[in-house]
C-alpha cells in the first residue's frame, strides 16, 4: 500500500511503507500515521507494537510503548485509550494508527515492531524507519468548525448546524452557540440547541456536531452567530457567520396628507425588507402607477388641484409577496 509522499524501507525481507517527512498536527485533535508492511513468507504476524522514541536520535533508545494490539499488555499511561489500530486484523499487514486528544508532548518519533511466529518459533522485528510527528500546541486551533446555514425566511422555522473539525475518536468536544446583534453583547441565542451529536463513521473515526433550531425574524438579519468548539485541555476553535434573513415589513407612509390647492403634495413610502422590495404608488379607484422605486418611493405632485384628493396606496412587492398601506389625501381651497 502506497501513500502520497510515502517512503518504503526494506531491511532484508521485511518492508515498511510510511509517510515521508514530518506529519503536522494540532493539539486537541488527532493524527493518523499511515503505515503498511510486508514480511518474509515464513513469518506470520500476531501483534503490532508502536513505540515513541526520543527526538533527534538515530536509534530508538529507551522506547516508550504507546500501543500494543494485545490489549492485555500495559502501555505508557499517558497514551492509554488514546491510540487505536485502524485495521484490527493484523494479518492484513495494515499498521495505521490514530492518536487522539493530542498534546504538544506527543511530538516526536514513532517506530513499529511486529511480533509473530517464524518457522514455528516466536519471533519479532523492529523497523528502523521512524515516523516523525510535530504537534502544534496552541490554545486556538487553525482548523475551524463548519457552520451550515440554510436559506432563512422570517417566520419559517429553520435549523443551523455546526460540525467540529477532525474525525477523532477521543474525548467528545463541547459545542456552544452565541450570537451578537448590532451593538449587543454576546448572549445565548434563543432557540432549541441540541446536545453534541456523535456519529460513528468507522470503528475509530467520529463526527461531532450540534444544531440550533429557531424562528428567524427581521431582527435576526445581520446578526453574527458563532459556534465555539472546546476540546480537551481547553483547546478551542470557533467560526462566525452572518445571518441573512428574507423579510418584508408593512410599508410606512410619511408626509402631509392635507394640502391646499396650488401647493406641493409630497408623500414618501418606505418598505423595510430584504432583499429591497419594489415600491409602487397608485391612486384609487384608478390603478395608475404614479411612482416606482426599489426600497422606497416618493410621490411628488406640484400645484395640486381638488382632483388630487382621494386615497393613495403604497404597495411593497417582494417575489410573490406584496404588502400595502394607504393614505387619504385631502386638497382644500385656499
């Protein structure tokens, strides 16, 4: 089995293929060491062992046992239950492991040993090729959660989702939601927040997520929603998205509706909506469009006469929805 950027070392009849160069990882997440091996035809593998070596040493002096496929064998306490073999059937000669809940101290070199039977006798072989891992030990991850936001419409219940980075099988992270509106302080968003959901993808990989269900309104438009994920050792990462809500409020008419003959009639209709609505003026009973502007419209009639009296209707249209409001205009003699 070959990997991108892999290197194969074959001392004698025993070969190992691992990732070439250093594997970079982040504290709080996990790392997978790609690995496969072959042996002499007379050798039957029974158990796989992984040791952690002192850094920058050619030979693995004072190895620390971090994994043994025989669960009855005691491994170094700091790695207990943190290391798993991705393929438990040793006969397939797949030696990939995953190390969960990484800490900066996990940086170093790792070496594989295979134990089994050779021509009917117990035997073992330690591969000299080592795998180097570098764990970045900051309190804030560079990997971000994935926030899923469907199209939002006022009054229609919706569900946001947040998926933690990494597919690790270690400790479950904590996921929290907060929001910030214009000029507001952080607070927990009003809605139904689910507990962290863990989805088992394989025997050793999991996906962690949380959902937030609420009824969006015009007040939510432009609000920043933040999903924060907290891993072991207080290592955090977060992602912020701005909510875009489709809404349309009843248009508002401003201006003086009582004017005298010869004066100017000026009425402004404003439609608060997103996206901006199409605003039109009509005078009843004749459906005569007087003005039409996106988002707002000003009706301007100079030198008004008595015939200008009557009901003026402002209509805000957005896609297949429209909302109207009316004003009664009275023109009196001077």
